[in-house]
C-alpha cells in the first residue's frame, strides 16, 4: 500500500522483532517464556540512543517528536517464520501486486495501482472457507 501511495520505502521492523535472528537480547519472563524486547524508532529509548552524542539543545529538539511505546515484549515462537521466510513472503507479495498492476518498476506501480476500500462484508465474503461445495 505504501509503495502504491508513493512511498520510496516502508518500515516493517515489528515483523522481524519477534524472530530468533533479531538483534535484541533474548530474555526470559517469570514463566520461563523467551522474548525479545522491542521498541519503535520514534520511542523515547530509541531517540535517546540515537542522540546521546549530540548537544543538549539538539537532543531537546529531537525529543519533541518522540512517540510510541518505549518497549514491548515480542515472545519467541518456534513455529514463527524466520527472517528469511518473512522477507520472502514480503517480496512475493510485492511481486504479486506488481503483476496485478502490470508494472515492471516502482514508478509504473505508482502510476497503475488502484487502491480501493473493501467493506467488512466484502472481506468476509472473500475469505477462504473451511468447507467446500
């Protein structure tokens, strides 16, 4: 959707944050479940980490734009796909979207993509059924 709307790139860090390969330390909660701590790049913690070598005035200016949750737990699931699998799924989705639009480049995709709104009933009707005719 972002590429169709004109974005040059998109952010999807949260899709990768709960994988074994993510850079965060693996921690264990009181029930023994493994998790990684995740925080958004506009969070207080991320802004502090990024600006620690800058002047106090510059840090204060950038702190005005902090947002989001400072941290959350992304529980590790052995059944969850790896980073490679997630990236393969994303690339496959982008390729499929380009095919539907008849686009060979991001520029062509922006020109040709048609973004519509689907109602809840339309979404429900289009879902796969667990039984066949």
